[in-house]
């Protein structure tokens, strides 16, 4: 990339300053080194400036220790993915260096802790620019002998601040904010470490870099958070006031947030004895009159499917969040994967249609949570919100939502009704309306809510005719939803050679792949499917305008050669040109990999035919 | 359900402040009559003990003037769990073993309702065993009546977690070999704050236990022996004076606040004792503890609308 550090041309004299559009910085160390904190500070700072930011994090699933990385991509202009190759690697240990030096662009810069990294292979020296800095020693020197490993992350932040000419007063303020409330000396130490790093002379070795000014100021202030936070706040904005859950990574953050925040709004989040109790309790609260939330990851989602089936049968609104991780079984708890689409759409026995939606990025988590709540209420149906480890822990900056306009009140209406028939077969689009318990029904005939096949009042029936018509009713309301959903829009020209299809967190890398391919003169467009079940209308027309349709997913190609969404789309459209580009390495897509895989799958190249 | 409205009008989404509006003409309302409470004709076998429990629930509703909009009847799966279909009122028939967490969701979000849960021994002590323990220890306000018949009836005679050793069922043709659960001991050790035992053959006693359970502020548990005439006929004859058995009330000098004494009482061989074994009125309910957390949290955001509270979090994310 011509506008990044590796090839930036120095301007000016000493110290040399290069103007750059963006930088990808990978910080590699161990999980207890606080490298997420460095990334967090950089992301926050970018959010307070006019820069776009996206991060990518891997955390080991061990309790303490183990290699960990944090990659932050800061840029002027839209940042779509966390980037393929890094411009700068900051390596704390020999293993950090060994494992991650290959993630650098040629000509990239390695800052390494020379107190811990001693072996630099000879062949690397001509490929990357190496900058040894005794980070551990200098940190101890700066803040005293007892510090040990503590504080070297902040020292490193100082180094980066110097290197990228970052806004020092803003960073100082962020450091102060982060450490306030704790022992005053902690903030003092942090600032000392920061200034020691900032004061370290890099001048003779490498130039400094400056981000180009943004073209136009953002209309609304930027907020910086990860996907789990955005989702939790979205639920609160949507009016959700009750939730229940059980701890499991990476879902736990959402439950911790809701447990902490809901009481301010008069709501409650309950930590349950298990996953089944969680979903059951949430359904109980939904039955109580206000749609409630439960969530999980991996194996926890499997455990919830029986109760989910009840919510389908009883037509009870419910939000289930699935923060996908690598499976099956305990799988890869801290790695990203999109392999829960099948269980989300089809998990459970019997014909049990439900709604599945997937947010595309951190900002979308906030709005999708609200949308999920409104669909659940309007169609009286459980909605599964499929996010993934990639979005959950990724930090992004986005325009602050207009909360005054967005926040809604969904308190139940308990006013008396003359009569009520929840499972009315003649209801428009077959949509059930429940009355919350506590609602007086003046006819004296009260409906019952049940998992047995039932008549229009909810009373059990063995009638073949009723089972057929109720099954159709539960299906037809989702067909009605399908007609209401916004038609997907093609990114790039609406016709051409290759169409990349994505869902969930792959939207960014896929868009970037389209841009890169088009710059190279290739005919590549993309479509992102947010509403996965039911699918929106219009996809067949979009597919018809391309020679090849590749569904890019982070899941296995399956027994028959198609990933989970590709399989769904083939079943839906019977279109043999739908094929899959799949992977299950537990990492997010690299833009280059998407394009390489697409190119090798088409015999006549990616140019327009 | 109402359409979502913007909360700018100041109606805070306070789920714990839900109050059911009074139905018209409630000033001098009479208790509901059996006719007004009865719904579907029960599907139980003639002679089933569950009929008696249902009749006494009707009596409780009538006597204590529990109107339709003040109660919810919940059950899991099993013969006895068919209960809600026979009651005219808001109710839910949930999945096997999970009636308690479902009921907890109602109890914790709708303080204006009293939640009654009915179920059997399989629901309570086998598939739902863990929920029983945790709902008890959390002291979530509700009344739970387990109609214990010592057998799986709906699936036609398999061994249940309360089947006594030697009971011949389709899954233990040579007689049950697994040590049975003692529901009273289970409830006491799990931390239930109201633990009582009764039997369907003594209607007045069942009603008295139901009333006391309903009046208890917390998780109130009643084990009600309820004979399955089809698959375990005569199981409880030793507790029925009409069948030559003895109905022993809990001794008058038993201290219901003494957990150890209650446990000892529960250890008495069948037919054992009937009545209130244990009651702890001091331990706060989860409902109250959560309300305290809310009151405290809300005192810090007093006068603010939901969006303003949320705005603070967004301001901190800038």
C-alpha cells in the first residue's frame, strides 16, 4: 500500500517526518502484559481524533499468561478490516518476535525489547528495519525497581506516541481517566512510564510519522467500544430490562455489562445455574410481558435449543445472542468462527422457524440489537443474534447514536381486554399477540401458553388439521417478515464476473477485497446478508447478474463442499454457481486470502468476461 | 403488546414498577367461584390424587380472593404438570424440568403477580433437580407444589427419583435399585425457606399448607403425596387412616426455625410426619435483594430518562 509506512517517503529534514494515511500496528507479548491496554489507548485516541480505527485481538484461553496479540489499524478514511500485514511490530519477547515477524510488510519496522529478544536471524535484517530498545530495563529505571513487568506497556505506548506524533495531552488525559479512582501513585507511575517512553530517542534510527488530516470533520462525535459493549447498550436502548445467562467466553462480557447497567433502569440480569435455566428464565420474563434476553457461545447455545423450541411453539418473543467461537464442543473458545449458522437456523427438533440476524461490525451490533427486539415483538418470535468472537472483542470507532431519539419504552400494556385469542388463525400474516399475565380479560376466558400443539386459545389438541394450520401459521409470519426486510444492496457494480457473499464480521475484509480487486481492474462485487433466516427477497436477481457467486465464510466447506450459508443459499435458490470460500483457522480473513482463493477458483481470471 | 414508544415522555422503563390496573368494579369483588376458575376437564385417570390438589387450588383461589390478574399458574411436563390447562387464568405449560427457572423469570420481573408452580417428582428431582436446588437457595418468591407419586405416570410406569427401593417398574423389572431422593431433606439442605409436607387424602391439611405457603415471603415448597392409581396403587396407604395407615402431624413441640430438627424429622421412615417442617422468615428473597440493588442504582440516576443514563456510558466511550 503506497500510503502506508513501509514505503512512506520521508519529507523534511531532521527529525524526518512522513505523512501517512494509515498504520497497522501489531503488539505481541503475553496476556498479562497489558497489551490490550496499549491497543485500547490507541483506539480511544483515534476515536477522539478524526481517525478511523479497527482492532483485532487474540487472547489465549488460559487463565493467566500465554502469548497474546493486539493489532490496531488506525487510518484517515474508512478502515474496513484490521489489515493483512502490519507496518510496525512491537515485540516484547523472543517468542513474540519469532511468531509475528512474518506478519510484517517487507520494509516494516520491528520495535523489540532488547532485554528479552536476543536472536535476530541474519536473513531478517535486510527485510525489516529492527529497532532494539531495552524496554524492560528502561521501564524499571523510570518508575522504580518494584515495577518488574508492570508499566512496560505504557512505556511502549510512549514510544508509539513519539513515533506517530500522537496527541500527547489527549493521551495523558486518557491515561489519567483509565487510572483514576485507584491509588494516585498508579496514575503517576503510568505517566512516568509514558514520558520515559516518549522521551526515548528514536530520532537517529527511524523517522516519525504523521497521520494525514481527515478530509471532513465527522458530524457527530465518535465513540469507541467493542462489539459486546455495543450490543449490550443496544439492548438497553431497545428497552430490554431483563436478562439471564451463564458465564462462557466470549459472551460473558455482555452479561457482565447488563448485570452492572440494568439496575439503573429498574431492570435485572440474573446469573443462573446453567444455560437451560438462563434461557428458561428469559422466556419466563418474556412471558411476563417484556421481551427478555439470554445469550451464550459455543456449547451453551446447544443447551438452549429445547427451550428455544418452546418459544417457537408458544410464539414467545425472545432474544438469544450467540457470540460464535470455534466449535464443535469446547472447540477454540477464544478464536473466531462462523459455524453456528446451522444451529441458529435449524437447531432443535421439529419444524421450528425462528429469526436469525447477524451484525456486520461493532456499530451494527448496537442497531441490530434494537432491530432484533423489534422483530421479536412484532412477529412474536424468538430472534437469534449471531455475532462472533471477531466483532465481540474488536474495538471500533463509530458515530455516536442519537440516544434521545432511539431509546424506546416497551413496557407491557396490562389494560383490560374484552376477549383474547392469542393463536388466532385469522390474524393478519398469522402473527400471534400475547397478553401478559396480570391483564384482566373480561370474558373470563383466559388463554394458556404452551409447548404442546394447541388450538387458538392455547389449549392442547391432537387435531391433525390444527397441527397443519398452526405449523403453517408459524411459518407464514416469517414469510411475511421476509417480504418486509430491506433488499440487500450490492457493493460495487450490480453486475459482473464475481460476486462475493458474506455475513457477519466478514463484511469489512470483503468490502476491502472488492476495492482492492477493482483497483487492479478485476470485476468483483459483494453483497452482505444481514438477515439470514428468513432471507430477504431479491437475492436471486442479484446472483443472476454475476458469473460466479462465492460465499466467503469462516466455517468448514462441509461434506458436500459448501459452507453453512452457501448450503442455505443453494437450498434456497438451487443455483449451481453458488460456491464456497471457507476457512477454519480461527483467525479473521485476510483480504489477500479472499482474493487469492476467488482467483484460483475461476479458470478465466477475475476480469470481466 | 403495545408499540414501542419513545421514552421522552418520562416513562422510565422500570420493569419492577409494573402495576396491574384494577379491573372495573373491583371495590367489592367476591372471590372467584369454582365455575370461574375451572377450565378444561382434567385428563387425569379416575381416582388420581391430582384431582384433590386441583380442587384445593380452586378453593385457595376462592377463599383468598386471588383474582385472575393476580396469579399465574406454571408447570413443567408430567401428568401433574397438565395442571395449568385445568385452571381458568393466565398460565403456562413449559418444558420438562424447567418450570422453576421459567417461573423465576416471571417472579423477578412481575412483583405484582403470585406465581404458583405445580409439577411432579420427575420434573422436580430428576430432570429439574439442579433448578430446584438453585431456586431454593436463591429464595425466589413463588409457591411450588410437587405432587409426588413415586413413579413416572405419563410415560407409563418407569422408576422415578422418589421410587422406593424394590419398586417394580418397567425400567426396574426386578425392583428399583437406586437410592431414592427424600424431597424434604433435599429442600432443607438446598436452602428452601418454607418446607412442608402433605398428602392428597387430607384435603383440609393440603389447603392449610397451601395457604401458609402462599403467605410465606420466599420460595415455599410443598411435597404433596398424590397417589397414581394406575401405576402405583396403594403407595401411600400407610399414611391414610382410611386404609389402615396413620396420618401423623408434625409434633407440636417441633421448632420450625430449627433446620437440624427439620432435617431429622424428614429422616423419619414412611409415612413420616405431615405439616410445616421448616420455615425461615429472616432470609431475604432474591426479589427483595434485587430490588435493593435497583433502588440503590436508581438513586444515583434520579430524574434522568433512560437515554440520559445511557448517554453517560457513551460519553465515557469517547
